[in-house]
C-alpha cells in the first residue's frame, strides 16, 4: 500500500525532525516558535492523511479472521497506577524527581519503537 507507506514514513520523519527542531527553536529563538513549528507539522500531516486516506482502502480497518479481542484490564490497571502515583505526589507522600525518572526510563523508550517499526507488516500482510 503506497498511501500507508507514505503516511507511515511521514510520521517517522515528523517525529525525527520534531525532536531536532523544537529544542533548537526553543534554545535559539523562543519556545513558542518551536511549539508552533511542531503544531504546523502535525497539521500538515493531518491534511496529508485526510487527502490520501482513500488510497489505504480497507487496510487496517477490519480485524483479521483469527484475531481475538483484547482485554481492557491492562489499560485500567495502568491508568489506576498513574492515578495512584499522582495522588501520592499531590499529597506529598512521595517526591517525584523528573531527572531521576527520565534517567531510569530512557532505556525503555527504544523497546516499543522496535515493535512499531513492524506495524505496517502486521496491518497489511498480503494474502498467501
């Protein structure tokens, strides 16, 4: 599917350029200009998607014949954990240090990224 490939590459290119340009604009000019550049890039991506989504056909719309519906339990547990940590932080029971959290989780960021790289293959497998 060429439309999906173009859209997917646009997402990757946007995230790459955004992570470079927003801090650069923020440091050299103003933070507002960096955020404005990111907003315009996302708007361009949305417009491109809306104009070219007809080329996607039914790719990714329907579940595969052997697909099973997932459980909401992991999402509910995750959101409850976030709410609990937020409540503990607001009441002063725990002290959150942004630098320590960033250092502890920076290695985990690449793990989901490797899985996402194969998402087009999972969504648009050609029929055997």
